[in-house]
C-alpha cells in the first residue's frame, strides 16, 4: 500500500475569480487518481492545507509523526515547492526505514492542462515503489536525493546542486 499525505501547496490551490486570489478548499488527489485510472492500493490522508511558506517546525513534526506511524513503507507527501527541500531535510534527519517522496506543482491542478501536478503525482507513484528507503523530491519527471536538490526560482525547475 502507498500512503499519501496531503499538506497543501500550489498543488491543491483554487482560484477565486472574483478576488483573483488563490485559496484552499479540498484536495484534488482522489479526482486525480480516478482520472489517471490508478489501480494502486493507497490511503490518502490530509494533514493540513497550507502554503509551504507558512509551514513551521510544528507542521513538519506533524508530517514526520504521521510518516513514522504509517504502516506503509512507501509514502508520498504533496507539498508546496518553496520549502519542499527543507521538509525533505527534516524528514531525512528522522532516519525512518521508509521510502518518502515529496512532490508538488508549480501551477495548481485546478488550472487544468497547464498544471504540472498530474504529471508529478504520476511520477511520484512510480518512484515511491521503485526507489530504496530514503527521502526524495520528485519534480519535472526526475527524482532527486533530499540533499542534492534545489528549486531554481529563475527557471521554475528543480535541479541537482552543483
């Protein structure tokens, strides 16, 4: 079974057409898995719905606690891209014998075909089943070790450290 923890981030943001603001309503993951015709046994649990820039140490501890408690060794965490690497580092420090993949989106899933969320989620499902125990970031069709990745804020892509 694959455990999936939702934490918010751009992945699950909605657009308010009246105010022009992004906000959280509910996760899109069940719809995404159904649309993708996913046949993997999974459990989806929403831990929080926040922007990763608002995520603090207490939020990361909630994520780590749930990862430890999960019976699954394969865990995907949807997360905002701005602090995804920081959370990956925090989880790696807990030295769990699990494969933990953090993924997100640069464009909300609710924006339709312009979103990279569907692609990143699909890649995460494959990587979480194939990679050894450890903490990884999966974005842009690639996986990265937690300690060898950064978000390039100029290009909008994740890349290995130089």
